[in-house]
C-alpha cells in the first residue's frame, strides 16, 4: 500500500498573520495541494490562534468535503477544541500536547498522565463519527495505553529523527521509530508519522516502515516560495515514492 501525504498548511497562515492581513490564504494552498496529489490536509488550530484561525478550518472543511479528501484537525485536549471538532466534524482529530511558548509541537502526548482524559475525548469524538489519532513519541510501551484510550491511529513524532545531529543519531532514531511502529501496529492501530520531514530524509524513514500516511508542512510551504505549492507537493510525493 502506498504512503499518502497530508499537507499541513499552518505556515501559510503564519505568513499571513505576520502582517495581520488576508494573504496568503491557507485554503488556497490546501486546494493546490489536493490538486497536486495530496490525500488530505492537516491544520493545527492552536489555543492562542497564532497561525490557523477558526474561519480557515471552516473553509478547508468545505474544500476537503468537495474534494473527498481527509481533513485532519490537530488540537490540544481542551473542552473548547472538542466542541469545535464535534461541530466541524473533521474526518480525523490528532491530539497533540500544546505549550504556549513552544515554536512547534515539541513532544508527543503524555499518555501516562492524560490517558483517562483521552479516553473520555475518544468516546465523544467517536459519537461524532471522528477518528482519533494520537501524536506520540516513538516509544513501544505507549502502544497498549494508546489502544486502551481508544485511539484508532497514532502519528509517530519524527522530530528527533529529523533533527538528528549526525547520521548515527538519525540511525538510532530510525531504529526507535521502527520498533514503535511495529508495536503500535501489533496493538491494532494504523501508523502515521510526521514532524520535520523533508525530501532529503523521507526516503530513509519509509524504507524502515511502510507508514500509511505522512503529515508534512514546513518544508513544503518553504519550498512553495521558490516553486509554487503544487510543484512543492509533487516533489515531496516523488521523494516518498522513489523507493
Ligand atoms: N505532525 C504534527 C502533530 C505537528 O504538530 C506538525 C507540526 O505542526 C507536523 C506533523 C508537521 O511538521 P512539519 O511542519 O515540520 O512538517
């Protein structure tokens, strides 16, 4: 089964928010991404609304419905976000930890601490017909906890791999990711991955485990400045399928 791409368009909104204006438009970047072969769109509606705004999620919801593509809403586990999700009904919610001062999502969800709240959220999301995914560190011991909490999917945090200081560090991280991916799969969950992936490091990751989907944002939005969004998405898909 080939690996699909969900394009994260948060940083199109980051550019817009830098001037507090109306351009560029994340929904337009999403439309171009789907046209270039992405299977879905990811947005992270942060509590502080630093990039994606509520109206972006509504616009991208409509777009994904029209294109029969998957909307993956990344969010913190809060009452406000659960309400928004149950109202907008993305195909998938990915729960992520959120700290206001961080530049980007720094680590996976702490399941030992928040497992019970995740299980309650899972029940609410399931009633709304939404699939629950959890953003987790590459740690095999999290597999039974994630399953017990009601997750159908996990997204493995690849940040430590992507930011590995040298090839030995990257190789160590690939080993951890591979082990964790098999543990999540054995526990009955679909396994995705994301964070910091680029056309340079995605191939080695996909050689280690056949991920169903990757969530990739910053590098595609950055490259789009040089070649346009559609070409940036095509280049990523090419790198993912060049195995
Ligand atoms: N997955 C999750 C859960 C994330 O928080 C992010 C960053 O917003 C990504 C994937 C995409 O990471 P990047 O923008 O580095 O490709």
